[in-house]
């Protein structure tokens, strides 16, 4: 009965998020005649793709009961490294991007190893590693962008596939794979079990530390992918890439039904949450409001989302 009530709660919450997104779409369309234009929808989809990749990784970590605040900085560092390899060392662009993806996986694995081996809280640890990765980024670039990214890879960030931005297509493919893994495989069930009750998961024989390391590694890889796509979008490797990708993925995950305490939620719901934030930020731009307000809005959404999550979880526990 408890599992059935939890599933019903999740379905209702997911439906609520979807309805909220549709309502925001409708209001935005009424408020601005430019909102539903094909050009603006392309802009929204392309912007969603970069943050969406980070959100997928962050949501999986949150379901596991962990959090990685270094993913945005990690994306910037991997993007910068790819630019250095392509431009400064003349490496084949595709091989350079592959190496940068491997770097993202290694950095994520490093976070996972630190959390598991030293029994550190992931929130505290990744604040520190974010500083380390950001510092390395500045050491490598001295704060200067790396230009002349080869045109042969720029279509990954700028191109379209059947009228749909390539980054968005890549995000959808990644979302489908992540959703399948977490909902349909034993590994996904391990993630939910660990997030819901870690001691019980250990008693069941689940290799908790191994699962944690693998999920951190996957999140790091997705962060690197987001950074690489942004580099190909801009045509330059900017040291500032990823600086704003800290709060939105967390807020999106919570809005989409991922519990801050772990064990509940899906990557698909997190992407719906990211879409809500993306549409709101797009409306701010369409109305000519200063982009500096986007940070205020993102922070406000985080506070609302976490507050709602806390209230809804208490209500759910009280009515089980």
C-alpha cells in the first residue's frame, strides 16, 4: 500500500508539473506575441539543452541522496580543455572532445571517490572541488577565451536537425537513455534504494559505494558534454561557461518532483522543471528586463521549490 500511495503521489506531482508548464506557456503566449514564434521556440529549446544535460545528471545524484555543486564549473573546465587541445595543440577536434568527455568522467569519479572513501558529505565536498576546478580553469586560460574553434564541430552547438536544434536532440537522446536506466534496470533500482534508505540497501547486498561512484561519474560526463556543446555553440572556449549552471539544475529537479532527501523523482520530471525555469527566463528577456534579474528569479524559484518540496513530503508522510 505504501508503494502504491507513493506512486500515486509521484504521478499526481508529475501531472501538476506538466499542467504548470502548459499554463506558463499559455500565459507567456498571451503576454508576448513573439513567444510562440519558431525562432523563439528554437532559442528556448537550444538554451534548455545545455542546462538540461546538467539537470539530468544532478537529478540522478539527488535521487541517490547526493548533490554535486561543481558540475557547472566542471563543464567550463572541460570546455576550456577541449579548446586548448583543438586550438593550441592542433589535436583532431573529435579526439579532443572525446578526451574532454573522459576528463569530465574522471572529475566526477574523483568526487565520487572522495565522498565514498572519506565519508564526506557531497554538498560540502563539491563546494571545495568547485573551487579547485574553477581555479584550474583560470590557471589554464588566465581568464582569456580561446578562439578559433574548428568549424567542423560547430554544428553540434549551432546546427539544426529537421528544424530542431542539435543540442536539444542530443539532450532528448540522453534523457531517454537516463530514464531507461533509472526506471527499467536493476542499477536504477539500486539508485532509488540507496536514496530511500542507505543502511537497508547495504543489508540487501547493494554495493552502495560503487553505485555512488558510477552516478557521480555519469553526472561529470554529462557536465562535460554540456560544456563542449556550449563551446561549439559560441565558437570559443569561454572560461565563464557553466558559472550560472549551479542553482537552476537543482531548482529544476525539485520542481520536477525529485526529493531533496533522495529516493524519489525522475530525470524526465527534472527536465520539465528546467523547461519551466527556461520559459520564465525567456519571458524576462522578451520584456527587456535586465538579465541580472535572472539570478534573482532563479534563486527565488529555488526557495519556492525547496519549500514546496518540504511541505509536500511532510503532507505525504502524514497521510500514508
